[in-house]
C-alpha cells in the first residue's frame, strides 16, 4: 500500500549539502494499518505530585501560564479536556495533614535528590490547585509506600478531599502507587515481596478506600519496567494480568498505565546518535509497548503510557531541553498513536530538563515555554478536532525521515513529514545560517483527483540545539511575549502547493525541521 524509496542526488547550488529526495505514496483513504480513531485527549500530561502547586497555583494565585499553554493545545482538539495524572515518585512520599494550613510543604534533602523532595505534606488547601486552572481532568496518585499505623487514614483523607474538592466531571480516576515494581527492588517492602503480595496489597488498599456512594475507579498497575529478554518474569506488566493473580478481581481497574522512557541519564543520551532524533530507535523502543497494547486491547482494556518522556532521570541538558526534543515528541507521540495507544501522559516537573514548560520562576530561570512544547503543538494540530481521525505510520525505512498521515472520516486530511538530520548553525547569525541548512525534498504521490492544493506549515528553529526562537506555523508561545498565548512572529504558511500532472506534490524539509501538509 505504502512504498517509499530514498534517492540521493548531488545538489549543485548548495556547495556543502547533498540534497536527497524521499518518495512516498500516500494512500487517499485510510489503509488497514491505520490506528483506531484517536481520542481527542490522546495528548495528555503527567505532573510530578510534589510540583502540582507550582504548575497550577491556587484559588487566589492561579497559574495563568499553565492555563494558557494547556488551553492552546486543547483548542486544536475540539476543546476536549486533557487528563493530568498527578503522580510520580513523589506521590509515594506524600502525607495528608487535615490541620495543615499551607497547601504543600516539600522537604528537600540534596543528599536524596536535587530534582525532587524527599517527602511532601499537604493540607486541605492543596486541592485548590485542581480547580485553579480550567478545562483539565485528573488522575489522582495515592501513596502506596506508606505502611505504618496511619496509612489507611492517609489514603482515606486523600480520597475524601479529592471527592469533596474536585468536581466529579473533572476527577477521572485514582492510582494507588507509582512504579511499585521498581520501588520493591529499592527496599520499601521486604525482599521476599512477590507479585502476588503486590496484587493482594493493592486490592486490600482499594477495598479499604472504596466509597460505594461514589464508586472509585483505578489507573493501574503503573509499572515502570519490563524485562525485555524474559517478559514473563517477576513483576511483569504482562503476567500481572494472568488469571492466577486475579488482579482486577473487583472490576475496578478501568485503564492500564505503563510507564516508558526511551533512554536514561546514565546512558549518555544524545540527539542524533541513537537516542532522540532517530526514527529507528523510536520504532525499536515502541515494540514492547506494541506488545502490551495488543495484550491489553485483546482483553478489552484501555492502554496508556501513564508517565513517559524522553530521558528518564528528568532529562539531560543539551538533549531534552533543545529543539531536537520537539522533533522527538512529534515522532514519538505519533508513532505510538499509529499503533493504537489510547493516551500519552508526558511527564512534567518544575525545572525538569525535558519539561515542556517551566511553570514558575525559580533560581533565576523561568517561567519559560520550552522546546518540547512546540512538539506538543504540532501533535495537537496533526490530530485535529475530528473524533474519527485515524493515523497511519508511513514506513520510510529510515533513521532520519519519518512521515504520518491523518485520515478524517476515512479520507486523507493531513501529512506530517520529519527530517531528523541534526543541523546546528555554526555562528551567532543563526537566522541566516538556518536558511543555508541542507534540505530533503519529499515527493508525495497522492493521485491526481480530489486534491486541489496543500498548505505547508513548519515547526522550525535555528537548529537542533536551539532553546529559543522556535515557531510552529509562524506562532511563538513564549512566556515573555504573552504569557504563553499564541503570538504571530512569522508567516503561517511556508508555501501552498498543487499536485503536478503526475499527481505529485514536492515539498522541501530542512534538516531538523518538520512540516505539516493540510490537504484541501
Ligand atoms: C496561594 O499561593 C500564593 C502564592 O504562592 C501563596 O502566597 C498563598 O499562601 C497561597 N494560598 C494558600 C491558601 O496556600
Ligand atoms: C520528611 O522527612 C524528614 C526527614 O527524614 C522527617 O523529619 C519528616 O518527618 C518527614 N515528613 C513527612 C511528612 O514524612
Ligand atoms: C505492612 O504493615 C503491616 C503491619 O502494619 C504488616 O503486617 C505488613 O507485612 C506490611 N507489609 C509489607 C509488605 O511490608
Ligand atoms: C529478566 O528475567 C530473567 C528471569 O527471571 C532474569 O534472569 C534476568 O536477570 C532478568 N533481567 C533483568 C534485566 O531484570
Ligand atoms: C502466565 O504467566 C506464565 C509465566 O509465568 C506464562 O507462561 C503464561 O502464558 C501466562 N498464562 C496466561 C494464562 O496468561
Ligand atoms: C539510530 O538507531 C538505530 C537503532 O538503535 C542505530 O542502529 C543507528 O546507528 C542509529 N543511528 C544513528 C545515526 O546513531
Ligand atoms: C531503546 O532503544 C535503544 C536502542 O535503540 C536501547 O538501547 C534502549 O535500551 C531502549 N530503551 C528502552 C527503554 O527500551
Ligand atoms: C541554581 O542555579 C545555579 C546557577 O545556575 C546552579 O549552580 C545551582 O545548582 C542551582 N540550584 C538549584 C537548587 O537548582
Ligand atoms: C532569536 O530571535 C531574536 C529576535 O526575535 C533575534 O534577535 C535573535 O538573534 C534570535 N536568536 C537566534 C539564536 O536565532
């Protein structure tokens, strides 16, 4: 159905650059390999529990910046609320104090971690954060580590306040524990703890917080890990669903959450060399999620990446906080959409290197809109607002090029093309240099009938290492311009193209750039 070939030719005008041509046939109606219809909340987020107040604020001081950025993204997707999962490592170190006046007290201990507090106390005003911003829904992450004499009171307090203070239509699910497969190895339970013990303890907790008047439903198991060589090993997201464990014995687990990062800070992550700007690597890393997605879909369960991003350990400077990671976000999210993942929750924390935005000012930086945010804008634009949209990965068999087609009501509506060759301008004359970046011409065979023209919008920056001066369709979302509201700083369309008499459309895409074609 979809074939591609890459043809090299020497460009005569650009001395240093070899210009390539990538040919792809784009089916006009949705191929069988397309995804099921994409949920309009596909692109959701996860916010580290201890930082929710930084992101959202409170009743008297709502965080308008976060509100603006999420509103922008939602607007592309029919204003369907994103789901914010409030959790992560810190959720398992939270204690609720009914008499605490402060919203949140984070206890920092640099010997423990410089990115996250060692523990967190919250009072009833903590929950003001949930309604301080508009239009979002929530998954509330409850504490699973705590195992002293007050742990059930703690859980019940967290549940009670959530039911009291989060409007029912905004409270999607609860989660009990974060990555407890990994946590078990780090010693919060005895070494003899088994997967069956985990399941039994989870079930015990869920039953002791259940409120029949407001039936609680859950997001689980929130596993971080998967033993790739031996998938059916101890603490496995595959076997936890085996009937022997009887995990969902009450029928209260309504969505599956699996975590995933494509690299880690200890793995010397880079942009080009196999990590973020590498479509082959995205595909290889996707295989386990494809397996888990199939397993869960066959069992009738929704499958999400409940916490995910590029480089685990909060990201890496020069990799996660630069424009190359915006290209990664686009390739990664659309690839996972194409094989049917129901939702992606990209994880965020204050000052995290992979953060799409820095919500507050801290230690001389921020607030700021960060490069990955622009990847989210492009994903939202590509998904659009039609609930019938299906996405097809057009396999170009390449590390450097990636393409996806979106079908509305079965008909071709949009194509996104990524050129993942890393390009960095050599001097401070970044704008001028960017014009000289090598480019690849994508020639799309779309057939002659039915398409009158295609508009071309770009996600672009001076180079892959740029931290600023990024735009999508000529729009900047920078904090300094309008607190994250869209501001036009360049033209919207790169070009408007008509199919030639062979029914082909050719579009140049610069190295380290992505373009969105919308067909009319
Ligand atoms: C709300 O946030 C502001 C700004 O951070 C803070 O000064 C105030 O104490 C907070 N209100 C409550 C109830 O915590
Ligand atoms: C946080 O950790 C500190 C140091 O271990 C301890 O003194 C404090 O009681 C802890 N607070 C909570 C809420 O767990
Ligand atoms: C949790 O604490 C209870 C006693 O409070 C104990 O019986 C149980 O073994 C503990 N569970 C684990 C897994 O440590
Ligand atoms: C995977 O599971 C097998 C069998 O249980 C074990 O030998 C191996 O060490 C595990 N690998 C990892 C990375 O945990
Ligand atoms: C359960 O797990 C085992 C490995 O422990 C696996 O071989 C088996 O296929 C699984 N059974 C079912 C019914 O999924
Ligand atoms: C891209 O990733 C693949 C798979 O890991 C690897 O074989 C290839 O060398 C990588 N490409 C570059 C340019 O690093
Ligand atoms: C992702 O793929 C790379 C090879 O391209 C591999 O080294 C790495 O372990 C994978 N990571 C995960 C989490 O699967
Ligand atoms: C604050 O910024 C300085 C200078 O950029 C840096 O050295 C220091 O580690 C930062 N401190 C924290 C807590 O992030
Ligand atoms: C970013 O844009 C500003 C003007 O908006 C310009 O002054 C600056 O040189 C640009 N920086 C880069 C790295 O292109």
